[in-house]
């Protein structure tokens, strides 16, 4: 029976590249988005998978994704927590984020992955499955985005390690922490684009496929768990 992978936030960008890669590896993929329903449905149909819509800022909708996958496919082998909110506000601009902004960032970037991981654990334990959390360079190196965003991703990195210890050996839990990724969302981030082009050893931002390839490699390694893998083209060396 084919393995089933749920990838949140997968109608575009890193998520879309990831479902394409996992489908190419022979998995049945579940595409998810909060909006962009038509795009998500079309991608799922193209890949022979299915589509689910949910707002991950809503606890019930987030936790309810896994039962919906199991009802349709009967199993779950891979969970990729890719969906997230980004807020490219300078760290020094302390008044730019309200308490409500903080809460929404934490709801989507931290609480939703936690709810999905705990909801998925029984099915993943049965299948010997894998969780990959997509975090950020900003969660490893405290710079480059808003304090709230960086803090949410740093917390998810720590949750990744704690879950790996709690869920092993049946379930492996790892994280990918990309730097700048070339997506429509980051197209106008000119300062960040220039930084990666001039200061990183690779002299470019990552492509979504670069991140997807690493996610697939992590899923395929049966001994890898508890790791947060920085994928920033070597910018951290500077």
C-alpha cells in the first residue's frame, strides 16, 4: 500500500515543491491550504492525491486535519508541518507587532504544528512514520525577521527535539530550517535577496525544490531523528 503524506501549506512555494517531490517518490499526497482552494485542488488532482482546506489558526480545524486524512486514506505515514506566517518586520521596530499579531503567529507557527503532531502520533506510530517541521534560519540565528516570527520558529525547533525524544523509536521527528527561499512571497524582499547573493557561499537564495529534496532525504533516512538541519547556503558561516 502506498504511503500517505500530509503537507500543510502546500498549494504553493516550499509546500507545493514538497508534495511534487513526495508524489514523485511514490507517495499519496494530501495538499492543504487555508485559501487558494482552486490551486490546491488542481495540484492534488495533478498528483493523484487529495486536497483539504483548513485555517490552522483555528485549533479545531488544525487538529481535525489528521482525522480527515485517515477517513479518506486509512493511514498516515508522513506529516510535514510547512504552513506558517511570516512577518518581515525589523527586530528594532518593537511597536510593529501587536499582541494579536503575536498570538496569530504563534497559533499558526507553533500551536498548529503541535496539535497536528499529537493528533498524528497514533497513526504515525502504527506506520513507523516521520514528522518534518519546516522552521527557519531566523529560528537558529536570531536575526533577519520580526522577533515574534523568529521566536515562533526557535520554539518549533525545540519542540522538534523534545518530540523526537518522546516519540522515538516508533516516530522520527526532524526539522528543516531554510534561509531565504525564492518564492512569490519573498520576490520583493530586495535586502534579503542581496544579502544571500553577496554574502552566502552559494551566492543565491534557495529554490523550493532545494528544501523539498532535503525533506525527502530526511524522510528516507531511518536513523535520523531530533535534528534541526540549517539550509541557508552557508550564510551562517559569515
